[in-house]
């Protein structure tokens, strides 16, 4: 099974926290900062990818949380 992804996307003049593959938002809040904090808490608990979208809808930031299946070699 693939890693779970959480997206912070614009929704009108507000920001939504949405799980990958879902049409419904987990939460809709007034600021991107607030949405990012909510999404970060979720992804840190369950692991996966966090995608932060800009106002234009394009991904501007992406981070992975949890155990890395391919850690860097030293």
C-alpha cells in the first residue's frame, strides 16, 4: 500500500486540509498557516507525504514524515 498523502489546498478564500484520493475536506479554515498546522499534526501521527499548494493550486512545498523506507547511505 502506498504512503498516505495530506494536501493543503485553496478552497475559495479559505484553505482546506484534504486526504489524497478524497473529495471531501477534513477541515476548512481561514488561513493557510492554520491549515498547514492541522495537516502537519495529522501526517506526523500517521506518516506520509504533506503537500502544500499555493493560491494557483500548484504544489509549492512537499515533505515526507515517518519511517523512510530508503534511508540515505553513509
